C-alpha cells in the first residue's frame, strides 16, 4: 500500500471516528436521555392511572366512610363536644365496669377546617372491664381515635389494672360540601 493511500485511509478513519463521536454526543446521547425521561414519565402516569382506577372503584366505600366521619364528628362548639365526649366515656365505663378516675380534655386547633379534642383518660378495673371499655371506645359512633394505651398493675396481685389512655376526637369547623357529578 502506498503512503498516500495509507494517509487517506487514516484520514477517512479519523473522520469516521470523529463523526461517530460527535453523533454519539449530539444525537445518540440526547435521544437515550429523552427516551429514559419519557419512559419514566409513562411509568409515573401508568401508576397514577392505576391509583385513580382503584379510587374510582372504591368511591362508594370512601364516600360512605367520609359520610360516617362527617356525621359522627364532634360538634364545633367546644363545650358541647366536651360534654358529649364525657357523657360517652361515662356510659362506656358504666357499661364495661371500668372506673374512670380522671379525664383531662385539651383542644388543638391546627387547621382552619378542623380541631382535635385530645383527652387524657385514667381508669382502673379488671382486665376484662378495661378491654371492654377500650372496645366500646373503638366501636362507638363518635369520630375518636386511640392515640396511646398503657396498662399497668394497680395492686400486688394484678387483679386491678390501671389504664392510661390518650384519645383524640375530630371536630369539623366548616360544613362539608358534597361533590356533584
């Protein structure tokens, strides 16, 4: 092979390598990045679509649960709400055989839409009575949530148990609007 032909071949190979390098950085790299971005976006949208379908299928249950929550929420009037909660706690304690010794309500207003009534309850009784008391709170119609439950022996034999309970109640401040279809 002649030297001139060898130089031309090397120049052509160098030009092809440069063209491939430029093509890789200017065309192929951005296309791959765009492909991955679109693929991630398609995956994200597919997941949102699946979540939306699940919500649509579960709409009746969600609307029913929301209706129960709004119906059974504590009234926005703090005195009335405290009175309702204290009456309910007294009834549940009487029905279960538990003895409530202390109830300390405290309001928290963290939002413009709702308030929470945090109530520290201390009670005592047998394990059966206290478990029934807790069950009645959980199953009652009021919008209450047990935040913490602590049981400890109240006597040496363990027959009398002390209950330290943190209960939160929901009070909606603004009337809820139903979404029309």
